[in-house]
């Protein structure tokens, strides 16, 4: 199969008195970067719109952006899992780019550079990546999250096997979206949030872009969606809102501690104090051991593992707390990331080993794995406690 012809990746659109030229690109393609440069130089637009949000723009253009990350704030605001998911996705794209000898997001960097060269304004047209990932994360249940996360980690090794010819064939779909689309059959909401919502968002943002002549650089996979939604009006605020947690999940968090207390109480009244003590022992042991193993799997320090062991039996009964937050804070205090950890982050995330080597990503792993262990501990403890009755 030959490469996509360039005229299939360039689409003129109009909106009121604006002329918008859509450029479809592959995010790790040399040809895409060359196409972007030639079109911008030829068109001399007022504005160059790029499929980037502020955080992705800073990551690409402002190399020191990661150094301002407040790891305590990340843990406190419960964003550890989402940030780790972001880094795993970035790792997948970076590994493909490294295999091909190109810079990730090279066509976006080229668009910014070419805009500056012709005196055009740069316009960020994409939804904040953290909002997108949080909307995805909130839409999934525990086991779906678990499956997605480990599938992504295991897939990192497959990136080196993709050739440049295959990359060019995939111009119709963004690389990260193509990777996540494998789960689309089991989880259609991934496609809805990652692609369909963003198609609508991008279409509206491009219509709102300043200037009368605009060149828009977007992933080729978004071209059909943007064009199909072009004559619609989209409420951007509704797509920028992070939805509340699932009502069922909130009720479940309160149900579990009440159920545990009820079990222990029933054990005391129907089987005596010995049964109640045995139930409490199972609860403590299952939560403590599995949370501790989770922290250990992230190669946490001994004090961090101990904090996970001590915190899990208590935090599992408190819907407002999580064992991973406790262990993450302890790990941060004992191994606070240095500037060099942030500077090495782009290189370290190229390998699974690097995620454990870098202090910043290791803290995120500690948070996620401890919470995972604590959750599994609860699932293991409940049937054991019921058997005591």
C-alpha cells in the first residue's frame, strides 16, 4: 500500500469570512513535517492552529515545563494515575519516534516554527490533555482501568517493531489513538472521548480561531470528524468539564466500610468475640499485605512500604483517603525528585525500567500500585470475613 497522497490530507473549509486549510498529519512522520512547512510558507496565513493544548505545547516547546511540577499537589489532587497514564502514552509515541529517528510531534514543532517565520499567530486548538484523560479515567471501572494500564505497559516493547512505512500507512489515525482503539470494541467510550468529542471540540475551536486565513495542523484521523461537525455549534464548556465520579462508585466507597462494620458486628453477636477478632485480622492482613506488596512492586523505600502496610487497613474504611496517597507522600519526603529527574524524564520513559529508575515516575508508580494493592486487599478480605460467620 502506498503512502497517502498529499491532496487527501489537505482540506479547505470556510466559516463566515474565514478560510481554514486543514492539514492532516502523522505525529511521528518526516513527510508530515515537510508538508506543514511547505503549506504554511506558501499560504502565508494570519494564524496557524495546532492540535495542541497548553500542557502539550509546553512539553514540546518549553523543555523545562516538567521542572515546575508539584508532586505533592499531584498526589493531593488525586491525579497520580492520570499523569502516569499520560506518561505511558507519551512513552509509546516517543519510542516509535526514536525507532524512526524523528522528534515526537515534529510536525507540530514545525508548525510553530513556520508560523513564527511567516509572522503568523500560533493558536492552540485542542482540549487539555489532562481533561481528556480524566474523562476517560472516570468513565471506566476498576478492572477496565487495570486492564488498560497493564496492556499499555506491556505494549511499550512493541513500539520498536513498527516501521516507517507502517507509520505512513497509519496517517488516517493518530498513533496514540490507534493504540487505544484496540480496546474500542470492549470500551466504546474510549473512542467517544478520545476521538469523537475531540473532533467536535477541534471543529468549534478552529471556527473560533482569530484571523481570516488559517492553516490548521491536526492528526489525519480527525479530518473526517472535523468536517462532519463543521456545520454544528458545539458547547466547548460541556466538553471541558470533568464529570463527577460515577454515582455507583461513590456509593460503593461508603457501602464497603459500612458492610465491613456490619460483618464484624454480626460476627460478634452470632459467633462471639473470637469470630469478630478473626474477621478484623483478615481485614488487616489482606489490606496490609497486598498494599505493602504494591508499594514493594514499585520499588518503594522500606519506610514507604511500612506506611502502606499501616495505612491500608484504615484508609480502606475511609472513602476520603487512599493508602497510595499516604505512601506517595512518604516516598516523596524520602526521595523528592530533583531537577535532573525532570530533565531525564523524556529519556527515562522510553523504557519500562526507566519508569522505575526515575524518582518522579517511581512516586507515581508507588501511588498507583499501593492503591491497587489496597483495593485487591479489600476484595480478598471480604469473602474471607464472610466465611467466618
